[in-house]
């Protein structure tokens, strides 16, 4: 097994889960009559606490995790200082923007984010599957093309969605902020749905390549064990 260092991919999924948590807590608090400002701020504080606890338990932080922590700290401080609901509302689009930019930046690293994440998660600790991912990346240009296409697509979806939400929240008046937040959250759900659909479609070609390699490696292993 190659000992080359892979980019850490663990931060992207937690970041998206934290966005979902923020959305859920916002509407829960609004349902109990909490004002827009505190309904936006409280989820940010909760997400910040969870992120810090997870980071401490893991005893390490990857690049996207560090960016999320910095973004949380800055937006929470700015929100408390300005008492501005608009700034609080911009936190979630910032999440997507950070995740999208990080995703796109891995296109210029040794391995794109989607390959690093799928090879670590879909390997299931099986040496054969891990070897298949390694061979696919090293020897099959089609696999590399599909993984880069998937990474680029996910990154662009997140960046475009974040920019649209950011523009909408900045362009409305203070009185329109509650409605703008609802529209922004709808765009957020559409963005997440697009990520799921695009991932499900574009992952299939590289998945088939890896499965063929797994079968080939298993056949070679079986033949070797039989002395063939």
C-alpha cells in the first residue's frame, strides 16, 4: 500500500451537517417565538461548541475544519458586536462558500477531494478495496477525470449557491430580512439536493472502475492461493 499522504477530507461532511443543524434550530426557535436575531445566533453558538468539542476529541483539525472554526468565530463576534440579523444570516452562505472553495482548491492538489473522501470511506478498511482505489487513481485516466469532474461540480454548486444567497440577503432591506432568510434557506435545500443528485450520478463511472479492479484483484488473490 502506498504511503503517500492524502488530503484530509473529513471536514466537508461535518460542515454540511452543521448547516443542516443550523437550519433546523433556526425554525425550531422561530416556532417558539424567538426573534430572528437570536434564532440565527443560537444555532451558530451551538455549532461552534459542537465543532470545538469534535476537534478536541479528534486531537487534530484539517484545513476545512480550521476555516469553519475561524468563520464561526468571526461571524459570532461580528453578530454580537453589531446586533445585526443580516450578518448572522450570512453565516450559512459563508459555510457553503468555504466548503465550495476548499473543494475546488483540491483540484490543484495531488488528489481531488472526492477521491480522497471516497477512497477513505468506501474502502471499509479492506486492503483489496484500498488497493483498487490506489490503482484506479494511479493507472486509469478515466477514473481521474471523473473524480475531478465530480469535485469541480460539487465545488461549483456550493460556490454558486452561496453567492446567490449572499447577494439576496445583502440586497434586501432590514424589514425584509425574515422573508429573505426563508428564501435563502430554500436555496440552501436546493443546493444540498443538487449535491446529492450530482454525487449519485457522477460517482457511478469511477465506482464501476473500482469494482472491476476489486474483482480482478480478488481473482488474482484466489489464483495465487490455489498455486495457479
